[in-house]
C-alpha cells in the first residue's frame, strides 16, 4: 500500500472514530500517539478531501414555524434550529456551525462565552476556519475555570482561540470557577483582572451560554455549593454554573461561591444565545427558557417542539 493510500485510510479511520464512534479528539490523539491539534487538522483535511461531508440544513418551512411558535410562547427574539444526524457528535457539530453562522448575523462589539461540551465544539469548529475580522472587538469568559483537564470547561482557552480567530481583544479571568469560601470569593472580587472582566460583563452585546441537563448525582462542587437543596429542589438544568428549577427560578444558596457573571448583569445583555447540546431534554430546555435570560436559541428542532408541547404553547 502506498503512503498516500495509507494516509487516506488513516483519515477515514479517524473520521469514523470521531463522527461515528463519538470519540473525542483528545481520545483519538491518545490512540494514535499524536497531539489533539493534529487530530483537528486531520479531520479538517478529511472534510477537504470529501471523506467527511457535514451538511448545514437551511431552515425549512416547518423549522420557521416551530421557531415562530417558540418566539411567541417564550418571548425569545430568534435563533436557529437543526435536524437530526447520525449521532450526537454530528448533531453537536451542526449546532456549533449554526451558532457560528448565527453569530455572524448579530451586530455587537463585546462578546462573552461560557463553557460546556457544545461550546467546546463551537470553539473547535471556529478554530478550523480561517481567521477573519468581525464586528466583535472584545471577548471575555462568563465563568471561571474548571479544575478538570477537559478544555471545554476552561473558558480562558475558549477566549484565547476565539480572539485568535476573530482578532478580538481577549480578557481573561484568572480564577477557579468555584471559590472555597465567602472570604476567598470577596478577595477574588477585589482583583484587578476580575474587575476588568466584570466591566466587560456590563458592556456585553452578545453572550453565548450553555444549557445543560442536571445530573441526578451532583458532583462534589455542586454538593458543596448547595448541600441538600439539590436533592429536595431537583433542578431542571444548568445555565453556565447556575442551576434552575422547572419554573425557571435560579437556585440560590448561602454557600454558593461560584465565580461567574451575575444573572442581573446577564439579563441586561441584549443578545443571550442559549445553545443546547444534543442530549438536552425538553424539561431542561423549558426551564431554561422560563428563566427569562435567553433571547436567542440554538437547538434541535424536535427539542423545541417537545418544549412547546410541554408548556401547552402553540404547536
């Protein structure tokens, strides 16, 4: 077998691992003993060679009707809906691409970005494109950084890549997502980099936030923040690092020392784009929309349809 044939075979296998077997780029990198950026470049090459074809479905008439009904029922201003694909990885990629295209349609100078799997996919998709100038002038994180190694939960890294691809000025939040005490949180609030990012929060034109399911078994950080409240209130989902119930009420706790944009500040942002990953449930989406924080929505069509049916909205 020639070297070119071996390379094509490798590109096919890597594409299968990513799009069909739902392996992450980091997992594939470990399998082949290469770097994650190299895997990203190989996936891009697979697309360029026609091995992988990703279709962004233009809005169909039914999509437009569902979105119009969602706007009437939930008071959102707009968004983009995608259909189903072969697997969750491909759905998340279509959601990411839809978010990129939708973001290009919104005017604004100051951008804020959250964290999560689908936002990580958004950044990966953006990183694969050629850098280009946009209306956005600044970018900042909306939440502090996680202690886990997954870069999807490191907003500073997302900010760095976004700034690199759009020529926006980056602002970084050099703090963990969760302080250990009230005193630690107050000290963080006095730091100059926090004040600089807080100023950016107050000037936001566009914010991209994750809408995610609530795990039935809270992690240690969530348990420390809320104690028994999570088991008694049974959250419907999570937006950034906030938990909310079925009615869209944000759960508050005296021991919640999360470092993230206050909901009151986020509510003043004119364009808050909520993006739902492939596994988000109708209950999770419905609760998020009821918070009143979401102004634009990127989601699967069937998910929005189900949320409309649950709330008794027009279907």
